[in-house]
C-alpha cells in the first residue's frame, strides 16, 4: 500500500509518496476523469498559493480556501478509492499551510 499526500502546487499537482517523493498521478492508473478533476482543482487553487498570510486571512479568501479544501479532500478520497494501486491519501491545505481533515471544517 502507498501512503500519499495530496496538495496544490504552483505548476503541477502536488502528489507525493510519504518518504519517497513526488508521484505522477498517471502512474497510479487513476481514471482520466479523476486526473482531469485533480488538474482543474490544482489550477483553481494556484491564486491562493500566491497570497500572503494576511491576504489569506480575509473573509473572502477563507471562504475560497474552505471550498477548495473540501473539493481537495473529496478528490483525495476519490484517488484512494479509484486508483488501480492500493493507497491512502492525506490532504494538505496550501491555503492553511497544514494537513487538514473534514473534522476541521465541521467545528
């Protein structure tokens, strides 16, 4: 089983194998629709990545980060369940600069 971390990145999707480095999502034999959704999510997240901490703290940015993070967690779940290779996927929020789970948004 692979242990992966999903995060947005400046250019390419940030997918890494814990302790081993970057992973190309195509190497996991993920369905093309999922790969497309991951790439679209990454592109949508890129403006947030470029923001300063102060900019990220604004109400509008926080709402956008929350929306993107929930979408990212859904994609991480899909990646774990739809990939041909068995894997667990942790989600890292580039907007919050730390790993998060759904519990964070349910408080």
